[in-house]
């Protein structure tokens, strides 16, 4: 949307940076991707190491499933850490009361 607006309304980088509150590097990256690969290329997730994902031979659905599982495990890990901290706190309070 930002790059489309820049091209349609002939906005420069500084004008677009102010209008959308985006830093210059991000804007330049988006424009490069737009020009080299087209508008649709901006819709794909680019974080992570693409070389690693390509070598695995996983399908897009398998990658999504793994990312979802990873997120679920992170949430479970956070929950267990908090539960452990609460149990430790309760144990310390019980020692003080005795």
C-alpha cells in the first residue's frame, strides 16, 4: 500500500517516511522488492533464514505447521516458567510462616 501510494502520488522517500512513519531502510527494502519481484512479493514473510527453509524441502503448509507448533511451545514454556515462579514464591512464604 505504501509503495503503491508513493508511485501513484509521486511521493519521495522523505514524504513517505513522514506520512507513514516508516524508516528509510524499510522503505528502500520494500521498494526494491516491489520493483524486482512485484507487488505480490511484499505479501510473503521474509523473517528467518530462507536458505535453511529451502534446504529442508518442506512444503509451505509444513512450514506453517512448524511455526505454529513453535509458537505454541513458546507459550507453554512461558506458562511453565510463571507457574514455577509462583510455586517457588509460595514455598518461600510457607517457610517464613513456620
